[in-house]
C-alpha cells in the first residue's frame, strides 16, 4: 500500500484506511465499507480502496468489499437483502466479501454482543441533472495576485 502521511483525501475527507486504523485504536464502534478497485496478489488488505458504490463492472466480476471494524460481527446488506454475517478478524480488523456490483444501496451493520452498535451505508449516485458554479466575486484583476474561489 502506498504511504500516505495523514490519510486525508484532497477534499479533506478520510481515506477508507483511516477507519481501519481507527478500529485498531478507538474504543468507540467503527464500521466502514471499503471497496477494492485495484488488487495485487498477496496483499492482506486493499491497495486502492474507495468508499463509494458507483462501480461500472458487471457480469462475473466480483468486487472485494472490506468492512473495517472493531465490532464482533458484521452483516452485509445489498438492496435490503442480507448477504450474511461474518465475524471480524481480530488480527486484521475487517470482514471481507466478494460480491458482484449491483446498483443501489450497500449497508454494513456492526454487532457487539449480538446487538447493533454501528452501521455504514453507500448508495449508488443518480445521474447528474445540473451543474452550477458560483464564484465569490465577479471580476478578476490582471495583476497576477487576484484569485476567484468557487
């Protein structure tokens, strides 16, 4: 896995691996879905994982889905159908499924002592219907010092 100094994406959001590390060290329940998008043989966790459910693959291609967690068990639900429950590996802090890409909603439910303590869900995006950009000012000075923020 490539080294990232602070596990923050450019937009200020945490990478999925942030939640893997949080599950190591945090006392609060952690449940986070991470979908692997590129895989190397022999890796023990995803090389490139994302937290979205907008995948174009279909057919026989199975997506490796990791749920990073410090819970006892995780239930994976796709479009209101349970895929099943798995114990979280206490050495690796995740449960893994290989599932086909399917538009809709994927949800992970974390259990401790057989009680629901945390959940995380991802939803397939709908098609964009409009795009709008607003600037913080209308004019720009040609002095190599001015900037417009969107």
